[in-house]
């Protein structure tokens, strides 16, 4: 079974500042990794995913994440955030070759201040 | 990406009544759909996995008689909360995946349904 840890429940930043949202996972097998964004009272939207290949993954809205197998991490980064990036961000993991049912972290609330 | 539509977006019902939530895959066939429950400021908890034409698989602790799931077609799954009580108030989210071995690994999510039981 796999698990996901999002170390920060809330990350406040100022507009145009860089941000990193941390995610660590544990699994005994190879995994797929995902980052989702959730705006208030809405479902989840995929930001990016890592399946294989290059460990640096670029997603929508200027976000990117880097898969680090040795540190079992998949941190999400953006060089310059906007007010509109204020939302809840979820890291998720699923076992490759398995049922593909993702396990979600508890979420990180990104709050961008003007 | 593929579109999953969930209806209604929000519903208020009286305690003791039943509520049905629909989840539709609009532009793809979803052999598997998932139902999640999300409490305020918390993560998504998988309630059940719904497979077209067969019985749903419920996660431990989820009452199958209270949360009835039907996946009658490749584009529609429904969740019925029976005899709803205030503690059932929550945000319910469905997701769908294109099935098949080695198939699409991404799950597409509906916009969620806010259920309030009064």
C-alpha cells in the first residue's frame, strides 16, 4: 500500500514570489505521481503528472514538479505566483501496473497575498 | 482532457430523505468510476469503486446500504444517500477513468456535490 505526506497544511506567500509545496510518498513498488488543484466548492483539476521518463515535469498554469526517487519526493514549484493560484493543492500517488486508484495527501492550502 | 459532469452541484435535503447524485463521463466511456467524500479542510476519502455492470466495491467503514451506488452504463454512475442525516453532510466527488489494462492512468474528476442535510 502507498501513502502520501504533504508536510505543510498551509503556505502563505506574497504575489509574484516563488513557492514550493512539498510532497513525500511511500510505496514498495513503482509509482505514478500527481498534483491536483481544487478551487472552493469545485472538483479536482490535474496540474501535472509523472509516469516515467524525465524527472522534471511541467504542468499547467506555470507549475512544475520534480520526481526524486531517492528522497521519495515530488515537490511542486512555481517561480512566481498570482492571486488566482490561491487554492487547495493535493498530491496523489498510485501504483504503476496496479489498479491506478490514487491515494491523496491531506492537501496544502496555498494562500497568495497581494 | 476528458470531461466528467456531476449533478447536482449542491443540494439541501431534510433529514430522513434520500438524495441521488449523478456522475457522467461526457466524452469517453468510463468502465470504472470512483466516489469520494471530502470533509472541510481534509483530503478525499475513497468511498467506493464502481464498475459498469457489476456491484460496487466499498471501502472499509462505508455502509453499502446507506450509500447505494449504481453504474448502469459506461457513462453514468449514481450515488444515492439513503435516509440522510446531518452527519452525512459533506462534499461528494466522483471521478472516472478510461478502463482497460495499461489504459489511461489519469482519473478525471467531477465538480463535486455539496450535500447539506437539515
